[in-house]
C-alpha cells in the first residue's frame, strides 16, 4: 500500500492580519520545518548508500582492477626489453627504477605474486624485508608518540599490523592504567554540597516538564489509537487501511516521533491546522521540548553517516558533503580511472616498438625520493607517460 504524502504540520497566523504568532508558535513552526528537512536528508542518505556501494562494486572496483592489470602489462614490457642491447646503462637504470616503483605500488593491491617477483628481481633489497622494516619503524614511531601523548607504557607485545589492532591495544593499556591508579589511590568520598532552594526548584521544574512532555506524546498516541484501532472496525477494507495506519502510529510512537504523530492526526483529519493554532502555549512548550530532542537525534544520525564517508574519503570534518555530492565524486573517480586505462593502453601499444620506448626513456628524468615509499602515494605524477594514480 502506497503511503500518502504527509500533511505539513504548521501553525498559520489568523487571517485577520492583526494577530501574530507567539514565541512558542514560531518555535514550533521552526522546529517542524527543520525536522522535515532533516528527515528528507536522512532518507536521501539511506537511499543513496546502497546505490553508492553497488556502483563501487559494479563499476569502480572493476575499473581499478583493469588499471592495475594494465600497469602489470607495462612492467612486463619493461622486463621484456631490459636485456636488449638497444638499451644502455642509463636506460636500464631508469627501467629498473620504474619497475620497482610500479611493482611496489601494485603488490598490496593485486592478488598476484608476479609484481613481488619482478620487484625482487630488479631491487637491491627483498620486498618483504623492506616492508617489515618499514612497518616496524612506523610502529615504533606510533608507539613512541602514543606513549608520550597518553603517558602510558605500551609494552613490547604490541601488535601494529593494523591501526585497529594498535588502537585496541592502546585502549586496553589505558584501561589497565586507570584501574591500577584507582587501586593505588582510593577515591575519597565526595562531599555532597547541599543544594540550594533555587537548584532544587529548577530540578523539580525540569522533571515536571519532562513528565508533561512525555504525557503530551502519550495523549496524541492514545487519541490516534482510539480512532484507528482495527479490531473495532467491522468493514474488511477499512480494517486493512486502519491496520496500515496503526503500524505507522506504533512506529512513530516507538521513536517518540511527535511530528509524525501530528502528521497522522492531520492525515486522518482528527485535527486541523486551526486546532494547532488554538493550542495553548503551555502545551506547545512541551511539544517543542520533544521536537528539539527529535531534531538533535536526527542531526546526530546524519552527522555519523556523513562523518564516516568523510573519514573514508580523507575529507576534513568541516567539509560539506551531501548524497548528491558523494555520487558525483564517485562518478568523477570512475571517469578518471577509465581515462587512465585508455591512456596506459595507448602507451603500451606505442612502446611495443623498442625505439619508441628508448626515445621516451631519454626524456624521462628519475625522481629524487624525499619521503618513504609507504608514505608517498603520488610519486608517479609528472614522471610517467600515463597517470598511475
């Protein structure tokens, strides 16, 4: 059954043009508008996420695999020509450096032993040895920084094979440290200051407001149930309609979604916009409290979704990101991969002629390494006849 479009919950000023909305009414309208906007944004995210991962799986990842296989073809070509007398000492030095750099990038990405074999063939050092030494050095640096920052001894048994394992070990040691300090220095009983009369009155008001706000939601819910309970409906078709509506009512009530409950009241004409405009500010105040909490929960859920993608895409936390932007960035990445594939295929075809490869090698300048290989993700820029990134 198609769910009908929700009616807008809004308090309109009286048509006489003389009566303006109260502060509580204006706040109610503002909150319902913001909630409606954030609900749509959350729905858009939830609809986009499966489409995003589907496109990654069906288009992006296959394109990445094709590109890396083309890189492997390029390395094979260099390996094939390396022993030819046409290529002199300087040419071979460049070919050797190119083979090692391309293979070093491919080894973690391809489920194939060939890049590692080619790397070891042309490198002065074994790949696994270099990788282990680099990993150990990075691990020691991370350990030293963490110990200095958190004033904790991480020990020698730390597993730095992944950031997740390192973080878990750090959390475990911090917990052990906190427990040890707690045993060494028993917490002295905190003397409770006697609360002032004003503080006690404020707490009492807050509890009363929370109870009244919760009661307001319950009242709306009970009114809907009284009208829509399907067991009291003799007509089969009408009973089916009420069953569907009751499911929506129960879902909204379970989430404390006051706005949805009010929308349902409008939908079944249990109330009308005039009813809202006649509502006392004292009751609207309780409604507004619930709506503020609902808006905060929506904001937090959206923030978590967007934050996860920003982290995944190396975007700063303050960057603006929408579902539409996310999909546009993915489309752009796929186009770039396809363009890179086209370029590398053309270059491989051109360099089937050893003379063409030799001519290119003559103009190619070997880069000066200034950062470790595992930290440099962009050493191909401006160095290759095609973009390997």
